[in-house]
């Protein structure tokens, strides 16, 4: 009886570790970059609905190199979102009090993906807190838009161009499986 229990335990352990190994073959990270502009203005407070140009998901190249396709994505999570101030050259993020970034795609609801309510001072780059939401359908859509709402506490006299770097973790099916 003990041999049967040990053998059963061994077989179950082997099967579980094999499944994890197979799953890891279709799990990968990929990056996207885009930018948006906060226009120069004469007042402080909430500036909403700042959008990026439509982002054509470059994940398809990553899917191919990982033997998968966008339509086979099982889950996708945003694991990192960084903002870098590109201009004005001598500027920093001191004007920014709060920021929320949302994702949208055709036929899908807008979703909050990252936020920061404690923007560090004196920096030209920082990371936002990402939300634990599944973005598989947005990646499968092939293109998406990011919308940004910001709250400023300083008057901006010139446009501020901000680069958005996003890093996604994808879990997909293997082609033909």
C-alpha cells in the first residue's frame, strides 16, 4: 500500500511539474512604447482625456517567436509602466500631482491600468503603480489607445511631451495545441 501511495505521489508530482514546464514555454514579456502631450495651459487642476495615438500592438512578433499568436493569448498583465519626460528639456515632473492611465480598444470598455498619487519631485522619469487587470482582450484587438487624466499643481507654460514605456506579461497557448 505504501509503495502504491508513493508511486501515485511521484506520478502526480511529475505530471504537475511537466505542466508547469510546458506552460512556461508560452509565457513571455514584451514591451510597447508610445507618447502623449500635456498641453501648455494657464491654470492648474485636472486635465483629462489626454490620449496617445493608437498603439498597434507589437506583441505579434513576440507571439511568433514564442510559437503562438495574439488570438491564442490566455492572459496578459501589465507589469511595468514608466513615464519619461522628453520635453521641455530642462523640465521635470514637479508639476504633476496625480496621474491615471486607462486602456481602451474598439468594442471594449475603458480600464484603469496604472496610477500614481505620490509623484516624486525633481525627476524626469518614474514608475506608476500598475493595476492587477487582465488585458488579453485588448492585446487580441491588435490596437489600443491609452487615455491619461492628470492633476497638476503648477501652471504649464509650454507643452510637456511624455514617453510611456509598458511591459506586459503574456501567457498564451502553443500553436497547434
